[in-house]
C-alpha cells in the first residue's frame, strides 16, 4: 500500500490542526505541517520544463511529488494591535497568498484537496452561496445584498426590524466583531448615506423554533440542534452563546439532508459547516456554509469525532 503523505497548511497552535494531525497519523499517514507565518518556513516553486514545489521547515522537507492530500487550514491572525508597518505586512501576506493559491498547478492531479482552493474561495463570497442554495432546492430568507436604503426599505415594507449581516467578516482587534443584528427601519432611513458606502446583507427575519449546525465531511453528515431561543445572549446569533448548554446531536430530515448534499456537490467542496434555521412553522432555511468552519467545541462537549473522520479522509481510509 502506498504511503499517504498529508500536507497541512495551517498553524501548529490551532487545536483543530492538532486534532486532525493526530487522527491522520493514527490512520498511518505521514503528516507535514507548513505554517507560512513561521520564520523557519521556506518554499520553492520551480517552473522549468516541469513544475514542482518544495516545502522546508525545522521538521524537514517535503517535495510536491510525495503529497497525496492537502488540508487548507489557513486562518487569519488577529493581532491585539495593528502591525507597525501595515503596508509591508499586507504585501508579505499577499505574496504568500498568491504563491500558495497557485499550489494545485504545482502538484500531481491525483492529490486530494480539503477543500479545493478555488472552490473554497468561491464559497467565501456569500452571494454565491445563496445562488447555489436555491439551485439545490433549499429555502432561504428573502435577501438583498445592497447599499441602496430605498431598495431595502421597499423590499421589506412589512418588517419593523430587518436582519443585517456583513458580507465579509469584519473584525476590529482585539475583540470587535460584527455579528448578526436587527436594524430598525427608521435607522436604515436615517443612515442612508452610511449604508451607501458599501453593500451589506439584509434579510427578512425568520421566527425561530431552533437552529441547526451541520457538518459534511466527505459524504458523512454530523448534525447538531442549537436551542438558541433558550438563550438570552444567543437568540439572534448563537455564536454569542457558544459556551452555553444549547447544543445536542440530532438527525436531519431526509429531504433537508438530501438538499444539503446537493449543495455540497454543486459547491465542489469536501468539508463544510452549514448553518440553518428551523422556523416555528417547521420550515428549514439555509443561512450559510462556512468551508472552514470550527467544530472542536462540539466534539469536546458531545463526544463526536469530526476530527477523526477528517483525518481518515485525508489519509484516504
């Protein structure tokens, strides 16, 4: 049997990386962890008569010809203070990004990616997700991506409050994060100039019975019920109540599961974390899919082993 060699692009201090690395090793794979932010990390892409890549760090070196699977687990680092030279920092990060995102063309076509880079990047754009969700037959809340306050007010005439989300993540270190919020109609009317600065996500509120957090790893589904309405902090966005006892394992409705797997196939991803709402009238609404979503807190609390499944997938077991 061919030795499986897994390249993990991520941070050795990330608990998810540690858990999946241990699982993949347990399935008999070699694992090479490459953290581009480490001062000891070196990479060389060769483009001559043929192309190849070489990764070097204190653990050794890995040639692209030996790699059988790649886990793209690169996460942004959120410093407590702005970098002393943000222009240089942005340039450095962009140079690494452009090289690493080119990696698929410098590797064997048989390499398994979790997830394929181009599909993960495509899915990070939330408007793309809702288009795929509709194609997959999933229900979605009525949504506008807009910076036109007039259009927003016209579209949601019956709503006193409208759900607002950023289209991309917004983080203001050390702890400023914009989560889901209700915005009164009068605020939208009074702040038209501010809204015009950039588009946002505006949605019709759905009266929730509970929510679902669903992970798809390869062809396997792990589903969790989130009783967010039992939490004062988490009623609008359960991430505000992530430490509360509002999560439990559940079984998905077969039709909902089928449509999620259809989304997964259309999106072209291997791993995804899905957020859905079950309304008081029993309808299930798709909110989003995070192709790099966290899961480890649920694994620790409820005894499931998503890391083990992901490790097996990377090890091709």
